[in-house]
C-alpha cells in the first residue's frame, strides 16, 4: 500500500509535467527567451517541473526504498541537492515573469499570487540555508539537530503547501488573462485541460504530504 | 507558547472576518439577496466566517483549554456541531453564487476554483457523515474508532487546506473580474486591502494546522 502511494505520486507528477508542456507548446506560444509571451511560458514550466515536482521528490527522498542502501550522509546530500535544484528552477521561473512584465510594461508584484509566491521562494531559500547549517555542518550538536527537526518538517511542508496554493492561483490568473475569445467562462478545450492540470498538482501535493507524514 | 498560538489564531481569524466585511460593505455593493452583485457578496462573507473560521475553530476544539473540563462526549458534540454549522454556511454561500450566476446568465462550474471548491464542500459533507457514524453512533467498536482516526485527521486537514487554497483562487478571480478602472494590475486600495485578506486567511490556515499537529 505504501509502494502504491509512491507509484501514484511519481505518476501524477509525471503527468503534470506532460500537461504543463502540452499547455505551453500546443495551446500557447511555446518556449523562448525573447521578452514575449513565450518567455512567460517558462514560468509555469519551471514551476511545475522544479518547484512542485523536484521539491516533492526531495521531500520524499528519505522515504524512497532505493535510498535505503545509501548512507545517511548520502541521503542528506540528495535531499539538499534536489532542494537546491528546485530553488534554481523557481528563481529562473520568477526571473522569466519579471522580464516579461518589464518588456511589456506590466506592473510587478501587484497580485496576491505574486506576494505569496515570492514569499515562498524567499522562505525556501532560508529553509535551505538553515537546513545546511543545522544538518550538514559537522560541528552542529545532535541535541540542536533533534530539537530543530519538528520546525524543519513543519516549515518545509508549509512552504510546499503554499507553493501548491500559489500554482493554483497562477493557473487561475493565466486562464483569465490568456483566454479572450472564447473566454475562460465559455470552457474552451484549453480551460478544461488546464483545470485538470490544477487538479493533478493538488493531488500531487496531497500525496507528498500524505507520504511524508505517515 | 501554546496559549500564544491560540490567541494568535483567534485574532487572525477575527481580523479576517472584519476584512471580508469591510471588503463587501465598503469597497463593494454590500449584502442583499436579489440576484445581483450584492447577493454574490454573501459568497466570500459566508466562506470566510463559516467555511474558514468556524471550521478552523471546530478543528481546534479538542485543544482549547476551556473544553478540558467538558466530558469527551460534550467535546465531540461541539466539534460535530461547529462542523455542521460551517457546512451550512458553505452550502448557502455556494447557493448564493449559483443564484447570482443564473440571474446574470454566467455559466456554472467552468473554473478550477469552482471544481476544487465544490469538491471540498462535498467531501466535507462526507467527512461529517463518516465522523458521526464512527465517533457518535454508540455501537461502533473502539478498535474501528482508533483505526479510523489517522484517516479522519488526514482527510480533515486536507479538506481544510483545500478550502484555504480555494479561497485564495476565489479572491484572485474576484479582484480580476471586479476591478476594471483602475485594474487589479494598477493596485488600487481595494486590491492591496484584499491581498492582505488573502495573506491573513493563509496565516489562519497555517496556525490551525500547526496547533492541530503538535
Ligand atoms: C507555485 C509557484 C509560483 C511562484 C513562486 C510564482 C511566482 C510569481 C511571481 C513572484 C510573480 C510576479 C512577477 C512580477 O510581478 O513581475 C508571478 C506572476 C505570475 N504568475 Fe506565477 N508563480 C508560481 C506559479 C505560477 C503558475 C503555475 C502559473 C500558471 C501559469 C503562474 C502564473 C503567473 C501569472 C499569470 C503571473 C502574472 C500576473 C501576476 O503578477 O500575478 N504562476 N508569479
Ligand atoms: C527548502 C528546502 C527543504 C525542504 C522543503 C525540506 C523539507 C523536509 C521535510 C518535509 C522533511 C521530512 C521528510 C520526511 O519525514 O519524510 C525533511 C527532513 C530532513 N531534512 Fe529537509 N528540507 C529542506 C532542506 C534541507 C537541507 C538543505 C538539509 C541539509 C542536509 C535538510 C536536512 C534534513 C534532514 C536531516 C531531515 C531528516 C531526515 C530523517 O531522518 O527523517 N533539509 N526535510
Ligand atoms: C473557500 C471556499 C470556497 C468555495 C467552496 C467556493 C465555491 C465556489 C463554487 C462552487 C463556485 C461556482 C459557482 C457557479 O459555478 O455558479 C464559485 C464561484 C466563484 N467564487 Fe467561490 N468558493 C470559495 C471561496 C471564494 C472566495 C473567498 C471568493 C472571493 C471573493 C470566491 C469567489 C468566487 C467567484 C468570483 C466565483 C465566480 C467565478 C467562478 O465560477 O469561478 N470564492 N465558488
Ligand atoms: C468535516 C467535518 C470534520 C472535520 C474537518 C474534522 C477534522 C478533525 C481533525 C483535524 C481532528 C484532529 C484534531 C486535533 O488533533 O486537534 C479531528 C478529531 C476528531 N474528530 Fe473530527 N472532523 C470532522 C467531523 C467530525 C464529526 C462529525 C465527528 C463525530 C463526533 C468527529 C469526531 C472526531 C473525534 C472523536 C476526534 C478525536 C479527538 C481526540 O481525541 O483527539 N469529527 N477531527
Ligand atoms: O543530522 C540529523 O539530524 C536528524 C536527527 O538527528 C534529529 O532528530 C537526523 O535524522 C539527522 O541525520
């Protein structure tokens, strides 16, 4: 049953990545780094592959059977490495929207989505810095490591959940802004397809938290 | 420190209710049941007071010091009663939007917000029904009650988190649809004010989950 959950979380994650790629490549303008809408498209792609999928796998590293033969240090390096990789994806993704907004003279940081999103990226960076200091610097005493663990797990899962919520707001915004004729309200195929992507991202988040807390 | 968290969660909850009331009464059309925008406004008001605040307090009932002198049965009745009250608020809130949409010929159930939201209301009803059968029907064996507890807590917190995420999507939609000149992008006072409401709702959710899991 535990193995079933692992297979489910990885499958839902993969399907989400396929969905976001089909969204930007088939329904939207594709990918480019030219200040136009195709540069914006890197934003959802890097968020779903990096900040959602890679972060989710990073959180689950200690629960994956194939890591059980690794040393504890090795597992920590994989956990930290994947989290750092996810952070790089998230940072580039945010640069892509800012660049697109500046090129098109759209204001920055006006939305609830951008407030919660940027806060999540910054707190994620802090979580990495603290994690490295407490769990990888060899001189940190074991008592401090143990005392800090509940905080590390709670703040890690809180940031992860906020990222999922931010992604759902971002999808909502983009469907409203991007669909004009027919509109989002008129349920064109893109609207239904991307709603399903939103449901998949939620499901992925629920499975990650489920596995990490049982 | 635990008492501090309790004071914080109740305060943030109250301020959220004040914010949503100021939003609809001062910035928007007020409240009415007339098929117009003032009927829509019951939607966020009932969601924030009922589905967010009352549900949050219901989840925390077993942790509140003033319930510790109550019998276990009494606590269960308060927990179940508040959850049923929150469900009634959520149901009326959803009726308000449907009624508004039908009166204005806006399609129903097209958005990711509406999909996740309606699913949350239905699952919440199921959670109540199952909770009553397992924990209030006297003939249910204690072994079943204990075995079901982790499922009850996980599904309860998952629904609660989904409600918070749905509320953030709803706020995002309403700010985009409702602000035309100046637009959401231009950060008029209403936009900033309601973004803060969104942050408060997130904070309330984070505190409830924190208290319920420690
Ligand atoms: C979950 C992680 C995400 C984070 C941390 C994040 C972060 C951000 C930030 C910081 C901005 C502001 C950029 C600026 O002001 O110039 C922004 C804008 C935007 N994002 Fe995201 N985003 C996320 C996910 C998504 C997703 C999945 C979409 C779906 C397409 C999306 C769509 C948008 C849109 C349409 C904007 C422009 C409108 C606005 O500023 O709110 N975002 N995002
Ligand atoms: C933003 C990045 C990070 C997030 C979101 C995060 C999140 C988490 C979560 C949710 C857990 C609980 C996993 C479980 O119980 O299955 C965990 C465990 C842990 N994390 Fe992190 N973490 C991050 C960065 C780091 C870093 C940089 C280190 C440094 C090595 C680290 C060290 C650990 C350790 C030692 C554990 C305990 C593993 C165990 O013995 O169960 N984390 N982390
Ligand atoms: C968190 C609990 C919430 C639930 C369960 C929920 C549920 C729903 C449902 C089922 C609909 C579809 C109505 C229809 O299709 O006729 C809807 C629509 C809507 N809701 Fe919510 N809602 C919630 C919170 C909010 C909040 C806090 C706002 C902020 C104002 C909001 C704004 C909207 C808007 C603008 C619509 C119309 C556009 C659409 O159908 O997506 N919702 N909501
Ligand atoms: C949708 C409605 C409901 C939700 C969201 C919900 C959620 C929760 C949560 C999150 C907890 C853990 C609280 C904590 O540890 O502090 C809990 C505990 C509990 N719930 Fe519910 N619940 C619901 C309905 C019900 C109903 C109708 C009953 C029937 C009496 C019930 C009986 C219980 C019991 C007996 C506990 C265990 C208390 C303990 O000994 O720690 N729940 N519920
Ligand atoms: O360095 C570590 O800290 C935690 C634990 O000791 C704290 O509870 C853990 O699992 C490590 O490998």
